[in-house]
């Protein structure tokens, strides 16, 4: 099986959700059987392998010997997601969100870094 691994950066969760998920109806009001009306929706992934990452730390927090925080962590702006596209998945909608981090926070199993 062929696959392509992508590291993605979005402005925020809402932007990521609009690209990575589709809302589909799961329940309907069938009062009029000829025109059922959706009443409940769920988000489904547009790509089979989607990994939403935690915040990316640029500078870790510092603490005193008693464990009290001296300086808070500094986080990278953005919302980060890894996607592994399978051979039959079209990921062209993801092109404008691709990034190539020097040290990825997380990678898919079997990925060799630095190659």
C-alpha cells in the first residue's frame, strides 16, 4: 500500500475542522416521509488517518526547585495535524496547509526522521 505523510498547520481548530471533516446527517424527522428533514449531524473524517496534535511548545516552562512555575511555556501559533494519505485519497485540498517542521512533534509509525 502506498501512502503520503503530511504535516499540516491551520490558523485554528475551526479552519482545520472545515477542511478535515464533513458534517453528515445521522437522524431525520420523518413526519413527511417524502421529505425527511435532518435533525442531528455528526462530523466524519475526510481522510482515514488524521492525527490532531497537542499544542507545539517553542519554549518550555521553567520551574523553581519546589515545582512552582517561574515562566510559562511559549507555544507555536496555529493548529497542527498530521495526515497519512492512502493511495486512493486525494489530498490536494491540503496543499496550502503543508509545513515541513525541522523536528516534528509526532510522526506516523515506521517514519525515519532525517532521511
